[in-house]
C-alpha cells in the first residue's frame, strides 16, 4: 500500500490530471487534495457535493465533487486496504460515537496505533486488541468497555434553582410522580429497547418461578421496559419494580422475558426513573382525581420540552415545579400552580381573593352598566394613564402575561354563584361537544367557569383558557356545557398585558428570564400604570409599568429585570 500511495501522490500531485466526465454512485475515483490523495468510492451525490468512502483508510467524508479525478487502471490493482472488523465483546456497545467525550477518548486510545490482534471470528471479523508496549499486555477491548460502562450515569437533580428538561413517565397508585432526565445514557437505553421491540434480539420468556432472580434485569413485554423482581408470589405472580419509568406492579410470570445477549450491558446502565415531589401540591403527591389532569397537561405539548425547576429537597427527594408551554397561547404554564389553583378554586374563591388582597382599586363599580341588576352590559377596558391594582393570573414571558383588575373580582364571585345554581338543574346536564374557539362553560372541582376552547386533544379531552383567570387547563368532554347568552354579558375579566419599556437581551426570552419574572409578579397583588395600549394579531394588550409596593422599597419590575441583565430598556 505504501508503494501505491507513493505512486498516486507522484502522479496526481505533480501535474494537472483528468476530471471525470460524470460522477456516479458506486464508482471509484481519486480524491485529490492539496497535499494528499486517496482512492474513494462514491456513496451519495448531492448537487456539487458527494459522500465518499476512503477504501484504504476506512473513513467517510463529504467533499466537493471538483476534488475527484479519474482513477487510472493501474491504481485499481491493489485491493482496498481498510478491513472492517468488530471488537470482540463490544458488538452490543454500538453507540459510543454519539458521545463526543467517549469518541475522542476512543480515538486517543486506538487510532493510528499498533496492536496485536487476536482473531475470534472471520466472518464477520471479530478480534481482541492487545497493547504490548508495556511489560503487562493491555486488553484494549476491556479498557474500551470499561470506559463506556463508566460513562453511563445515574440521573439526578442536583442544585436548588436549577432547570432541567424532564420527561414525566409515571404516576403510581399512591400519587407519586416519576420522571426521566434526557441524557446520553437514556438515549443508549432507548436505542436498545427500540431494537428489542423491532425483533433485533432474541428474547426468552420466563416459565419457571424457581428460576427468577432478584439480581437479574428482565423486560416487561407490555413496554417493553426494564424491571427487577421484588417478590415471587403464588400462581406465577411477581411484584416488579419498573426501574426506568417508576412504580411497582404485580404482573404474571408470562409477561416477562430476558435478552441474554444484553445481560452484561443492561446491568451497567443505572435505573433511569427519578421520584419527585410536586412543590406546593398537597404533600407533594397527587390525589386520585388530579392524576388525569396532571398527565393531560404534561403531555399536551408535543413540540416544546417539559421543564422542571428544583425548588428544594425533602429527605433527599427533589421537590420540583413543572412547566409546560401551551401550544395554543404559547403561555409558559406552571402545572403545579394550575393544580393548586384548581384545588383551591370554589364559587367563593374570588371573594376570598378580595379579602386576601385588600378591598382597594382605582376602578369603581360605577364604571360598569348593569343588565338585570346582575350582569354587565359591555367590556370596559382600562385606558392609557389609568392606575390599576392587578392580580397576575398567567405568564408566558415579560411581554406576554394575563392580569385581572382586583376590582373586577366581586363580579366574578356573583357570576360563579349563578353558574353553579344554573348548571345544577337537571335540564342543563347535556354534554356539549365544542368547536375550537367556542366559549363554553366547563366544570373543574365542582365549580363552573367560562372557558374558550383552544384545542381538541382527542375525542374525550379539550384544552381551554379560563376567560376570567387567563390560565390554561385540560377539560374532559363530560365537564363541558353550552354557555348561554346571559353568562356572556359580564365582560371577560382577564386582560392580556406586557411590561412597558423593555425587550429581551437576545432574540427571545429564555426559560430563566420567564421564571424570574414569574417569581416577581405571578399570583401577587401589584400596583400598575397603563403606559400604552398595543394592538397585535391577537387583539388589544396593555403595556404596564408594574410596581411591587409590598416591601419598604418599591420594586419597579421592568427596571429590576434590566438591572439583573435579563432585559434591555427601550426607553430613552
């Protein structure tokens, strides 16, 4: 090969050589760079570029087609020098190159180095490499395997305040939530599970309870997902722990199998299920009636990732707040707050809010016109220059959130009482299948609310926005009714708003910025000034200067974000 390489360099690097008239997949050419040349096989053509396989090196490269030259017949004589082979014992470890750190270590350990190879199979070639340069021969196959095994990590949520992309996998029978944390380790495991599902590996189903071992890892066929057996019961029943998705369950022996070829690998991959507690939700676990709503919320967005924020730790278990982005409104929704709000909402929740927030407002009830002494005739939006005591009910980012003036809450209290009386009658119990964009009445935890349907999730569930509170929720079809005209007379009490005079530091707000402003203004009574009214594709939006007056020193929210380098001022 060295003689061939020298002859090719002498021919192609010392003179102008012939370009091929056409480039075809499956044909051989000479790849000529400024100081080197190689024999290559074209595998893919894409306009003026192509993918080639360097037949004497074993590498794949994407190159410009004008670098290819006609390969003379005399350079065809020698067979390709790159011989593909497998490292014995590592045939199931076929994913290290997706991890940059491992692939770099691989290259440093074996690339361009000489080893003694012991052949264990010829077709295909399997061998063990030995580094014989030291006094003790080093089995490189074992060294590489150990490197990969040590790279598999146990998922953890570390510091308070950190944000992690998460996958909610299970809520067990006790309301305990389990999550996974996306990682290279989890990707490797899922890759193997996909191959198992596709029949790539031979599986052996269990049939003898006496052969079941608590030390082994099995697969539950309904996943498949990894399990460990905790207890063998009568009649072939087994209590198993779902080590990657969370929870325990009793299954039958016939539902489990093992993959013997993967036993060594699977014992090296740590369990991927992480138990968590939900901050500010009950005792951290879910009540039975909250489970479906929780799962619908965390699974409602197939595009944006679910985010978990570590709030604290309780006996080593992370307490987290979970955020999802609502596809319809683009609002960053706190699942925890939504569950807590749904739990606390009652027909007198608005009155309780007034008591809690003080009965003060700069907008008087006399500014509204009444119909039948109860309902308001038309919507009265704040004007530029108005001063408002507000309550922030939902937030996506500093330029997209929802407020309710405190003065409006007493009207909402009356509406809530009237709706529960109306929908308690037998004549209003007919389920209504709504259209997207329709205003309906929806029941949540025993109370009725005005809701706009934003998306049909499936035949039995809909996503919707509380018109008087601003936040999003998921509603089962059985909880939806027609909203009669008399309940539409009261203007919707939630207004779209933004902080006045700022813009994001980069192109858009990142999650940390959104959570920072959420901590400053969400679910708080605040003083505001209407500095401007903005019209966009979604209608009218209030541009507010918001001030937190609950401390000795007033906090101007927009200025605070600028001081923390989370926003840039647009004011001159």
